C-alpha cells in the first residue's frame, strides 16, 4: 500500500517518492526523527529539550529554530537559496525580518501593516475553519480530515490552521508546531517521542491523540485530553466518570475545572485528574500546567444516613465564595449541582450521574461503576511525581468538608 502525502494548502494528494534507498528514514538514540529523504530532509539536529534546532535539506537549504530555556519558540529562520526570512515570536507579536507583522488576539489577529482586524471562525476542536476581515469578507477557508489534513481550502492569508497551530509548508515540510513536538498530519504522527510517554505506555510514542482525534485534541504535544465548550459540560463528564468510583470507594473526589487556551484564546475547559480523599474530606487537584481555574468540583461519596451528602455544605459554599469561583457537587443520589457565587444560589445541572442504590432520594437507576482499570494503571511515575508535588503545596489548596 502506498502512503499518500497530501499537500495541505492546495488540497491535492500526491505521494512524492523522492528516495528509493534501503534507508529513507533515521532516528537518533532519543527517538527523534533525523532524516526523511522523501521530504528531502538530510539531517535534523535537536537541542537538549528534543526540539529541532536545525533542519537541513538535501539541496543545502535550512530551517533553524531558537528557543527559550522553557522550550518557548523565539525565532525561526528559513534559508532558501540566497534568501533568509527570519520570524521572531515576542509574546503575541510576530515579527518578520525585523518588521512587526501581526498581533495575535483571542479571536484572531491584527495585521500591523494596515492595522486591520481579522477574525477566526473555529469549530469545536479549535480548528481555524475560516478567516474573515473586519468588514466580514472571507479571506480563507479550510476543511480538515480528522487528523488535520486540509482536503479543501480557499486562500492562505495566515499560518495557523488545525487546532490553531502554526503550519510550516516551506520546502514541503508540512509540519504543525505543537510546542513540545512537531506533527505531520499526513501520517497522523509526531516526529519525536512523547515527553509524557511513561503516562501513556500502552500507546505508540509518536501517535496523535491516542489515535482518536474526533474525541481528543492535543494542546501542546504532550497530553491529549477532552476539551469542553462550557464548565457545565466539563462538570457533567467529570461526574459521569468519577461519581461511581466515589460511591463504591466511599470517598470524596475533587478536581479543578480550568481554561484551555490556544495561542492566547480560550477554546474550552478541561478538568484535572481527580484527587481521592477520605469519606468526608478532599483537597481538589490543581491544573496540570498552572492554567487559570474556572471552577472546582467534588463528590460526596456514598449515601450515609448520618450526613446530608446530597447538598452543598456551608463549608463548601464558604470556600467557593472566598476563591470567587463557582463550585460543582456530584452527590450520591445522582445529582450534579452548581453553586453560583454571584447569586449564592444552587441549581441542578443534571440528574443523570451514577447514583447509590441505597439512597432513598435516588434520581435515576444508573448504577455506579469504578474508574476503568486502564485509567488507574496510568498512575505511573510521572503521575506519582505530580501527586508528590501537589502534596507539598496542599496547605494552599482548597479543602472541602461535609457537615451535617
């Protein structure tokens, strides 16, 4: 079977068999791609973060990168023939050859040469499907395959495409830059090993979004995860996943719901891996990369005749008021409730969470099940290290207590 590479910008399919040798691809000892002769890439050098520092093509042309100590890309230089185009990334301002070119915003960008606004129209995955100017004129459209290939498009006025990631098509590279890694949508694979490989040991080190790009997106080339349009949707998913385990284990679980951003724009919400507490107490886990917290959520374990576990406690409410964020509660009777700090009122979001059969106020017949085994097995060294770091800062974490 011939693997066809598509040319994402013009939408055509064409496998370019530029090499007929026994060794067309090569990798270094860290698992980083160092040669792809079908793309005419003769050599790729990497820095200590396994980020590409220079790509050299067979004809001598190069692409070089400069990063900050934390891996943030600061500069890209494309040397093609006698012409070198250097792009600088200064926070949300992008310079090209020393001239400020555009200013990224949460909804699009401003072209600084003419001071005009341009807006992205995105789908649920944060893909830039359309670019329109301030007058509403369509400047660019893109239609994507699930793994990010563009099968139809019009215009090409800016480089941010699939998942809102920067796309580099120069010299036929056709890679998306996800931050921690570069991604080839034609293959549905990254070019380097997953930095979080120990967390996802059953999967390939190079695969994209657990091979499920319909359900997941990858924010930075590390962790794939569910992203929801609203905090309510994130809370419902959390309750469906954790409330059954909370009931069966007779313990409270707690997480934070945090903002997911792409190029500075909020594209949705996700929740942190839940922390398991005691029967009537839990400290919520923190966002994985210090993202902005939008709400918190916790469960109340199983039905207990001595506790009113189906209601927010006054301690719960006081904690949310102090932090200035709304709180969600998954209760033993199958309710998901939200406490709104602006109105200090509680509303019911869902009556369909897993519920305790022993609860006389049970809202449904959805029996509880524990967390799937494969999720529990993912608590590897990386997760344990994260938990250890969280424990060291527990004094600063919010705490819930159930009172009666």
